C-alpha cells in the first residue's frame, strides 16, 4: 500500500465504504488501507446520466405550470446552453436582472424586518 498514490489509496478505501474525508496524510491512508484490506468491494454505484434536452424542457414546463403563492409565469430558466450562446451584452443583461431581483427581494425583507420592530 505504501507504493500506491494517494488517489489510488482513496479509491481503494472508497470502494470498500471506508470514509477518507479529513485524512491529510498518506501514512494515515496506508494504515486505513491495511486495516481495510479484508473488506469486500461494495456494489458499484449506477452511473449518473444527464437528462436529455427534452426531459429538461418537460421539467421546466411542469415547474412553470405549478400553482403556488406567486405566479410562475415570470420565472426564466437559463440553462448552460443558453449561457454559452449569449454574447457579452446578453450576459450582462442576465446578470443585471438577477442582481436587480436580489436587491428587490432584500429590500422587501428589510422593510418587513423594520415593520416588525
């Protein structure tokens, strides 16, 4: 085990369900590996898959159709693909809208807090 790289040791331990968080020294990983060598490998986790574009669009449509305390019609969902296709001005516009919405929300929260005093 002492000949293995740190990443290899971490993988070896994680395959057996041994927690490696907080271990900063290779010697500690080696010791844990030696003490865990008898443990069987855990069943492999299923690979996560990315949702298709259609699945994302269906999900967004479901969210927008939900009823709630406030209308969902004005919610804009921006995907990574949207951001990739934005020019500099478009990106600034999106960021400014987000900042304005945050300021508006914070202003309402501040007013509510003051009224409660």
